[in-house]
């Protein structure tokens, strides 16, 4: 089994990522760490606990992390996941407690206890990971890899058409804390970025039969997904919004699900129209060799992705 830490900011799509990670027989979910992102850190931590309680997985520790970006103020998310941050599902308050460790410290401790074995699956701003690298740089060579919903690289029309940050061509997780993204991109840890080019494709949709099966299922997580789909549909968005972050977990489960290519990427930290952009140097000459080389997603098997998500939800 692949050992992972899921670093997230629930959010309905992060909530579904928790479902996939907790239910997959291919993954050992060592911890869920949360932070400010889609919602403030107090809310994202509580939502993670709610989701694990819904799944009856109180054995998985949840730790609250960074309340703000590393050097900036908290921006306002232009997209809403509802008043509860979970598509108006209004799950009951959790009875299971938070870990007494800060998320950054828990990440450091788990990596040190499992050198070479931990994959970080990141579906939020990279503030927790960036701070962990600042506090304990010695853990960087101990991390197997990072799989992140991160960036927009201009590979297709979805990259900027679906821009989620609050500048014209930025992705939300990088836009919130570009300094943290820069630290992690430049860390030397093997980094697989699933950008908006792949993570926000309109082809990711569920059939009427799928939705009917979710509604008729006794599984609470199936009801949660059907409710989230209804929530985004009523707001004029596609069902892909409910499972963007699931793409990172899907790749952790099955690394043939998404195709990657190597690219040199710069993160824009200067204020202006390009703030928060992940700039790809795709030239065949005069490439900036000083930019970090990471793996960026360019294609995915969406049919298999939806089948995997459906099967885990109904399992």
C-alpha cells in the first residue's frame, strides 16, 4: 500500500478526495492535514473531521495547519462551496477531536518516521508544505514525491478558461500562496503538478444513471456527492467542480490515469495581472535553466477516473 498524507482545505472537492483516499485499498492514509484555502483553517479542519466521521474513520488523525499564507494576507475566494464549505450538506458537528499537533509538525514527524515512503497529496495551497521545508529542510530527500492540484500551464483551452485564482490566468492554490508554491516547486522533491489544463475538464461529468445510483445508495458519501452535484448545477457550473481535487488522489491510486511531461516552471510572486501564474518555459532554445523542472499533467483518462470515483463512492 502507498502511504500518503492528504494536505487539503475542504471544500466539497477536497471532501470527495478524502472519501477516495480513505476508502481506497491501494492507499494507507496516514493523516489529513488542513489549512486556510477554500475556507479559513478552523472551518477546513472541522470539515475534514466531519468527512472522516461520516466515513467512520476516526482512526485517521486530522491536524490543523497554516491559518494564513506564508507572507501574505488571506485572499477572498471568488468561488463558493456554500455557507458550510461543503455544498450546503450541513453535516453534524464532529465528535472526533483534532490532533494536538500542528499540521506542519505532524507532516515532519510522519515523514521522518517513514523515510522514503510518504507521498504528499496536496489539494490546497502549499503553505503547510512550504513551512515544513523551512522548518525541517532535512525532510526533503525523505519524501517519495508530491502530487498536487497546482498551477495552470497553458497546454489547452481549459488551462485559462477555467482559471480559479483571482487574476486572469492563475490557479487558486498557487494564487493564495505563491511564495509557498515557489519554495515547493524549487525544493528538488519529485513534484507532479495536475494543473487546470487537466483538473478542470468539462468532460468530467456524471450520467443520470450515476446520479440515480448515488441517490439510491445507502452510503452517506454517495448522498454527499449527489448533493454537491446538485449544488453546482443550480449555480450554473459543471459536475467537474465537485471532484477537481479527486484527480490527485486518483493518480496516487493508479499512476497510469494521468500523463505528464517535464517542464521548467516559474511562479510569479510580483503583484499585477500575472500574480500567481505558473509560467512554463516551453521554448526549444534559450530555455531558462534556472527554473525548476517539474512534471506537469497534459492528459488524463477521464472515463477511468469517473469509474474509479463512482466505484469508491458506492463501495
